[in-house]
């Protein structure tokens, strides 16, 4: 068996907190993530891409269908599936080191045994010298790196990333994209890489990072198309290349109409 | 018009001189007015307050009474914290518990703590436990209210983040819920302490009336004031006690804020 995650006819219905209406967020999602692949999920606002990610993370359960992770049904969150949140969700009462350390601490690893790993990760993401700062004292890009190091501390085989670079400025985003690729193992072999599910608004970003792109439609969210990104790795040198631009335009064509619709509907 | 002009900061010396001279003028005219109308004994004199204060400080009476009261405040406050924080956190996290207990708690909370004094005396007697009961009663609700609200407002994503990092129920409670609620619990603690301090004075005043001077009740600042009123009839001392009560609550609040800055450095702004 070669798939890390299997989604079988997954649907999600929830009751809107605003008006008590029944909202079908996702419907009939059938899909498999290959082990070691980098998958991006794009789609207009309200297509349920974050909902999909949070169900694989185990924060919520599908209304219909089932989600399998490494052959077992997902019943809740687990340290083998690391999650990165859009606005970081760092613990404000813990320092950088304290945040990075949280995973090993939560799994009951002794302080002496986790110290070296934490220190190495802090250096890996370039936060050396900031160990004792609190998240509020860091810039957006540094918080993002801290969140990344925190996720990596558990050595997860799967990275679930919910618009992790949406809140940083453009220059920082470019730098972090390159770092993300490097940490994932852009130059390495598939078998050694973690499986990634990367939810994003950025179509260029999806093309730059991913092996495949799932394009979701809205109301209810369903898979509209799966786009293969057949570009060689490492990807960083291909940034702004014509091939990438062509793929991005192709993906944008799939989304445009519904994205326009989403803007007007959201203001209602 | 002052409003229309560019505001210059006051001269450094002037900044201290102005309030100080207000105080001196106020005290001097107060003293003069009392002496002119011969109302000493009914209206306190600034010079008399100073004299009483010095005497009561030198012979240690004020310290003895104050330590009695403070002791009860601290014990009552601790009981309030130990009962109120876990209860509040539980209510804030378990909706069923919230729904079941909220109405009863809100009703109890609406009863002024000092209204319990007669019942407390009936059940616990006048030896100090009645006052302690009233103080604990006053202190528990700010803890319950603030802890439960903090727990309800806790950022769900932080809980999700912790669970995704491998945290089980107890780690989530200990390392996310409790630290996340600490700032609001501290605010509750400051309210609880000021309630407790206000209640101990009221309770001691009420309990002290019948038995002051007979040496039966445990002496606190409230009892001392009752004795001063009925037995000694010393208005200067009464005002001195009032000033001390104000000073102590100011010190307590400042102290708690310091503790908060020390314990929650991430929350200090």
C-alpha cells in the first residue's frame, strides 16, 4: 500500500452558527495522498479546504465517508500528523524554546532527552538567539519559523499546513517558501520525505511547491480537478519560469468564476 | 483659553508642589475650623489623628489587630481560590455542568456576603470562624466567574495545536487551559482580595458589637474600631484606622500586580 492518506467519499455538513442553517461544506471527496508527495489544495473562499485539513488532522470528524491514515481510520489528532495553523497558534505563555519543546514534552520525553533536539531545530529554522523570547515579541516570519520548528520536533511523517504563509509579507513569504522546500527535502528522494498537505490561497505558491494540486469547487466543496505539476525538483530555481506561469494560469482558469462569485456572496 | 494653547509639560518642582500645597492648605483649614467651632471629640483633628496614630503604632495595638484581620483575609482568600478556580474551570469547560450550576451560583452570588453574618454567627460562633466564612464567601465568586469565563474564551486552536502535538487530556488542562486562563484568574484574584478585605471589616464590625471589650472574640481591626467607638470614644483613632485600612488594601493590590508581572511575564505589557 502506497498511500499515506485515503479519503473515501468524505462529506461534511455543519450547522451555521450565524443563522442555524445547514451548510454542506464538503461532498463526495474521494482521494489518496501518496506517501512522500507534496499536495497543495486550492479553491475559492468557502470551498471547505480548511475543513478538509482539519478532518485529516483529527480535529473534526466527517459527516459521511471515512478518512484513513496509514491504513487506520482517523479518530483524533496524533503527533505523527503535524499541523501548522494559519495564524501560528503558538502558546503565548511559552518562549520560543518552550513552544518548540511542547511536542516532546507532551509525549512524556524527559527534559534531558529533548534538549539537544530542540536546540538543533531552533538553529535549523534560524531562531538561534531568540530562544527565550515570547511569541508576541517576534515578527510574523519568526513566529512562522517557530511554529514550523514546533511541528518538526515530533518528527511527523505528515505535515498538515493550513495557509501557513498567508499572514506574512511577500518578501518573507518567498524566503519561507524556499526554506520550507529545503526542510521538506526538495532535493531528496520521495521515500525519505514527509507527506505534505498544503492548503493555500496562493496559486503561484501551490505550483511552486506541490507535486499535485487539488482544485476544489464550492457549495458544496468537491474536487473539481487534480492538476499534476510535472516539473523537476529542486523547484527554487524555477520560480517565475514560463512553465510555472502557464500552470498557474491553468489553475486560475478553474477557480476564477467561483472566486468572483465568492466575493459577492460573502458580503451578504 | 488653556485648551487652545499648546500644552507644555509642568515644571518638575511644580508637579510635586501643587498637590502638596493643596494637602497642607486642606489640613490647616480643617484643623482651624474644628478648633474655632470647638467640635473636638466629635470631629477628628488632623493633629489628633497624627498623635493617635503614633501612639497606636508605638504600642503595637494596630499591628496586633491588623495581623488578626489579615490572617483571616488570607485564609478566606485561599479557600476562595482553592474552591473557586477548579470549579470555575470545570464550569467553563463542561457545558452540562455550566447549565446545571449556573443558576444556583448566580443566585448565591447575588446575596451580599455580609448578609450571611447572622447565619454565620449562628453556625460558627463569634470566635473568628464566622468572619472567616463571610470572607471566603466573598472571595470565591470572583474566582468562579473569572475562571469560568476565561475557560470559555480560551482559544480553541491552542487546544487543537496541543492535541496535534501529542497532548492528552491532562497535559491540555495543565499546559493550555490553566496558563491560558491565568491572566483572567489574576484579575479575579484582585477583585476577590478587595471583596475579602471589605467583608472582613464589615464582618468584624458586626460581630464585634456585642462582645467587644469582653475579650471573647478574636480581635481584628473591625473589633478594634467598635471598641474605639463605644468604649474609648476616640474619633481621631477611628480616622487613623480608616486610613490604615485604605493603605493596606492599596498595598495588597500593588503586591498582587507585582506578583502577576513576575509570574506571567508574557502577559505583562
